[in-house]
C-alpha cells in the first residue's frame, strides 16, 4: 500500500491533458543521449551484424559474402560450445555473489553504527585499485605453492588447492577477483537506494512494533525493487562480458577453464583474424544477453503497472 | 537491550571480517610500493617492508611523465562524468516518468547497446573515430564514453521511485515538464547522482583498452597505460608499479571521501506527507 | 624551416622562383597540417614497451633524424600484451597503422600472406645476407621475399639455482629421465622442481619446441601437407611435460617469462633462456644462476630455439622508400646499432659480425651467459606457424598439463585440428606461401 503510492505516471485524467507537452519535453530530454548512442553503438553494432555474414580478415579490403556459414561454423566449433558453458557458469556464480554481497554490505552500512564511515571507505577500496594490479595481487594470494590462501588452508589442516592451475577452480578465482573489485559499485547504489527510503515510513512501522528484519522485508525491500532489478540485470550483463581480469590471470586457461564467450570473440578477431566468426559470435552473445535481460526486467518488475 | 548490543557487535565482527578481505590487496599494494623490487617478490612475503624506499614514489614521477598521465586522465574522467551525469539524469527522468510514443522501444534499444562486448565495437568505432578526426585527441578519449546505457538505466530506475505527488505538486504550481525536472526532480537525485558520478569517474579513470586503441603519441597516455609501462617484456619493476598504482588510486579515494556524504545523506522529499 | 639560400646564391632566378613558390604555398596552406615540400615526412615506428630497449632506440632514432632532414621518425610504444593483437591489427584495420613496426615469428603469418608487409630483399646485399646465420632469416622468408630484419637472438637453455644444486648434491640433468629425477628430488612443499610456462599462449609453445625437436619430432611435414605431432616423438615430448606436472615437480602456475621464481627460491630450475639473466642479476644478487643445455631424451639430439623480433615495413605505408630506408638503417647496416641494442638486452644477435662484438663483452665472458655461446650457431629460429597451428599445439599442452588428458589423445586431437586447417583454403594459402 505504501509502495503503491510511489508508483509513477500521471492519473488518467491528467494524462490526456498533458500528453502532447510531455511528449515533446521528453524528446528534448532524451535526444542527446539517443543521438550519442546511435553514433557510438548503434552504428558499430549494425556493422557487426553485417560482418557476421561475411568472411574478412579485418584488414585487407576484400570481404566475401558467406551467408550463414559463420554461424554454422561457430555452432559446430567445440571451443565455442565450451565458451558458452564457461560463460554461463560464470554468470551463475557472479550474479548472486555480487547482487547478494552488495545488498548485504549496503544493509550493514545503512545501520549507521559508529565507525561506519571507515568501513564504507574500506568496502569501497577495491574499486580504486586498478584492475591489472588487483589481478596481480590476487594471483599472488592464490599461488598454489606459496600463496596466502593455501597457507591458511594448510594451517587449519586442509589440503592445498591448485586454484589457478585447475580448470574448474580457476573459474571460481576469476569470478571472485571480479566480484571483489565490482561489488563496491553496486554497494553504493544499493546504499543510496536504501537510504532514500523515506524515514517516515520506517518510523511508522517501527512504532507499529515491526522489528528491523520485518521493516526491511516489508518496506525497504519493495521500495528498492527497481534498484534490485537494475543490479541483477547489470551484473548479468557484466558477467557475460567480463574479460580484463581473465586476460591477466589465466589467458582463458588452463585448458579453456576460464574461456568465456568474449575470449572466443577476442581470439577469433585478433588472433586468427577471422572477423566473420567473431562477428557471428558477437551477435549470438548479444541475443543471449538481450533475451536474458528482458526476461529479468519483466520478471523483476512483477505486478507493478509502471511503464 | 542485550540483543541490541549482540546485534551491534555481530555486525561489527562481520564488517571487520569482510573489511579484511576487501582491504588486504590494497594493503599489499601500499606495502609493496615502499619495498625494493627484490623484496616485493621475496618469499615468505611480509606485510611490513624490511627497508623503506619512499623514493619509489619519486621514481614514479621521474621515470615516466606520470603527472601528465594523471592530468590527461583527470581531464577525460571529469569531462565525461559531468556531461554524462546531466544527460543521463535527463534521459532517465524522461524514460521513467514521462509518457511518449516509443518509450518502451527506446528503453530496450538503449540497454541493448550494453549487450555487445567492447571488442566487437573496436574496429568500427576506430573507423568512425578516424573519420571524425578523433585519433590521438581528447575528443576521441572523451566523446565515445559520454553516452552510456549504464547511467541512463540507473537514473531511470531511480526516477521510477520519484513520487507522483511531487510531480503533481509542481504541475499545480505551474511548472512545465522541463522545469519540474531541473528544479524538483534533479535536486532529489543528488545521492544517486553522486553514486553514479563516482562510478563513471572510476570507470573513465581506469579505462585501458580504448585509450590504447585511440592514442598513439606518448603525450596522450592515460593513467592505466602509464601504469603498464612499468612492466617490460623481460622484467617488471613491481615496486614501482605498485607505487604508481597507489598514486593512481588516490584521486578516486579522495573523490569518494568527498562524495560519500552526499551518497548517504538520504533524501528528504518534502511534500510527501499527507 | 630549411632555407634554400645555398641553392639560391648561385642562381638568382632559382631563388626568385623558389621564393615565389614558397610564398604561394604558405598563403595557400594557411594553418593546414599537410606536409609541403620542405616539411619532413613523418614515419611512425611502433614496438612494444620495454624500459631496457627504450633509451637505446630513442638514441638511434635521434641520430637518424639528425642525419636525415627529409624524414622524422617517431617512436611509439605500446604494452607488450596488447601490442600486436589490439594495437597493430586494429590500427591497420582502420588505416591508422604504422610505417615501420616490430613483428614476431609467431605472428608474421597474420600479415605476410595478406600482403600487408613490404618485402625487403632488394635491400639485402650479398654481404648482408652472408652476415646472417643461414637459419636466421628462415622464419620471415617466403620464396624470395624477406619480410623482416632480425636483430636479436634470445637463446633457450635451462637456468638453475647453482647454489641449491650444490648444497643438495644434485647433478645438473642432461637427459629427460635425469630431469624428472632431479625435479622430484628438489621439490619441497614450497619449492617446485622446474618452471614451465602455464599460460595458453605462444610462449608456452616456444619453450616446448626444443623438447619436441630433440626427440626428433615435428609439428608438420616439410611440405605442410600433414601433421606429424601425433607421431611417437611428439607424444613423448607431450608426455614429458605431463609427467612433470602430474607428480607436482613442475610449478603449477608461473607468472611469466622473467624467471623471478628462481630468484625467490620457489623453483629449482626453469626452462627459459638467456633473456631473463640480466633481470635475475639485477634483482637477486645472491642467486647464482647456472645455465645448461636443455635436457634431451635418450638417443635424442640437442636442440634449442631462439626467439626474437623483426623490423618490418607496412605495405600500407604512404612512404615506402623512406620506411624501407629506415628499417634497413636500423639493424641491417651499421652493426653498432644492433650491438648497442643487444648489449642493453644481453642477448645475442643472428648477425655474425654483431655477435662477434657481443662475445667480447664481460657479461658474455662469464657464466651463465658464456654457456650459450657454443650453441648459438646451431640453434633453430622460432618457427612461423599460423595461429591455428599454434593453437592446436597449445591446446594439446594445456590438456595434458591441466586436465590429465592422455598424451596420445591430446596429440591426436592436435593433429586432427592441424590437418583440418591444412586442408582448408587458409591452409592452402599458407602451404603455397611456405613452399615458394
């Protein structure tokens, strides 16, 4: 009931009255971004789709039209299949970890206990560390023979793990490194959203006898739902396109253990100079992300009537 | 009262534990920045340097023109952030609160631009940049990163929570759509804008691949490209790399400390009551 | 701006004409940036970043610029990991590529078959050709076309911690069995026996080649018509690396080509070469580095590869002659240039006259670098394979090292991939190029 009063959109009576003026103003507000996006993204994306039907090495002028051959090629390429699996495993680990982690940290910080400001800065620190440096440090920490993590494990009697030299564990490590770096972004987004919940509502509920968990669940959680939806969609989009730390830590290995879809695209394009399959793989990845995001947006919107 | 103290202390314990994990690599970075190259790689590793080498920081600025790199990165990051914040607040507001034809399609189109990996856009974007004369220029470093779906999406989600009452109240006062946006909606968005501002600043401060592609001359390098200069083909000056990384992280830290009050200020939305 | 006074002093007419022409040109061009007849041509020279090479090359370029009024060479460097793939390839794609640049044996086939490099053999005199080791130009010569000029020779060898071997009483291994035994013996909880490259890239292949060759194996046959990697020799070489990983003798993850692990004491030996020696000396003065030939299997022949980069000219350059002039001047004329660079890098050179100079340096008189001198004449250059073939080999290595795949199976998979490639149009193109 409280949440519904935060829905948007003018009431039906006003809508017709304001429609025309709103429409024009809306276009004024939206146009600069839309034009910019068309230039920087839409053009290149259309070009990529176009290229996916050609065979081209990216440099020489001649391009040969090959129809759907590039798509046939990647669908029958076991390496591409592998990269699909790796990307999905990455997604399934990364999204809950970062979304849940960011929300959890934001809730902790929202408690505003003494010393919170310090912890806020500490939780933020990973964002300030350059990716390359973060990868180097974490690689050091996860070194199988002399790294800190194995040292800890062994000191409590657990066996040392191969970490980055195991195809399976390496994927976990690269997810962890990326999550470590990026959870801060979403933490401050959640924090801003949580703290934007009108205090009156929370106070009223508290007076009604609701405990802190109940208050969170009934008031805060529904109110920040758009933000949660945003974080889930964004972390999914990021998860399916993460590359930098993988490049530094494992170069897609060992034995394709961390060979995500973007790595496939990267190698097709810049190692083999096969722009056709690279473009086809880009298009397929684009479609996957698109379908996933739309599904998530629809699902997480739930029963709200907004937009 | 007892549970409250227990709760407070368990929260503190959790924060400390998580804080250690978050903080440790940064501590390692700072520690290494004061060591000799040999000591950085020594085994067993130590957090406190055996010998202190603060001259590493001098080397960072004298071995390579790091101050220039920081200036370049600052110009790029600040420009992109300021312009993008304004533009994305505008777009987000329109997409969230205004009714217009094609709104849904445009929104899908906007977030669709995030769904292609950057590698796929590299070659065409480079061609476009060449045509527009952006090679090796600030325009080339800045303009491609102003329109970005992330910020638009975030501001839209934020404005979805913008109370209708405030909008209606402004309309009653005779404000048109644009005035409502600039005078009512925007001021209530400062926390979210501050968050987005930090994210964009860091994103552009840390950007590596595009500056590598678009610039050629040594004077145009940005901080990430400067950092990697401490890594050679056959040897790396780890201690200098870490010192440079510490220096590189200072502006973002300062910015965060300055802006965090904004982020946690919360929002007083006057006019909601009743 | 250069004045034409010296020419004009003799012929007043010429001066007048020139002056009028210059005035017209100045007025016409205004502030435009296009080079007029007197402005020097700008040549861009691209390479990867390296702090050791940078001062030497800057000095050489300054010298060239001061000696050549019509040309201005600009050195632009890029991070090593992104240099060829992201930077050079995309720049060439957009038409913003360099005039002169460094290319590696592993990547030359991305450029040469597509006609993106300018052949340089017309600048190679008989004397110059004779000054190079016969095998040095192999990798970048196809038929008559020489596509690059090599300046360095990073020879491979086994580096080891001399002090450790002595204190543990272990003999430096000469055979594969001895290698396995020594690695196992020197392995402790915090130290591995031997360092092998673990990242899936061409460097891993590069270090593995001599193991393949010493066993008598090859990747493809001479005519590039079929894969030979799954012959018993290839399988044996794969098996060796698999064994070293399996019993934990090999370091599970290495951080690169620098050999830092030797200095840290986390490995006892490293399959590397001469190039990290100066880095080790600088950072780990307490370490006694020994160098030995890479171990060979029973009945095998000693083998070492050498790596290095080549100076190439882009076919897209608008100043072909000037670019070729510069590329040739760099390391195919005055030997002092190459001596300067390779001295700084402490590597040898495939140019005989240059190496003769290098051999006299104190660094090469002492161990461990002195140990590389006997093998430099017979070392084999890093082969130029297309990316698909390199990938097939890397896949096999990764599979046996990290997924426990059986060596024969992995080798068969590699052979199948290579055969598929050789049968494809791309493979056909490479085959005809290589057989020219």
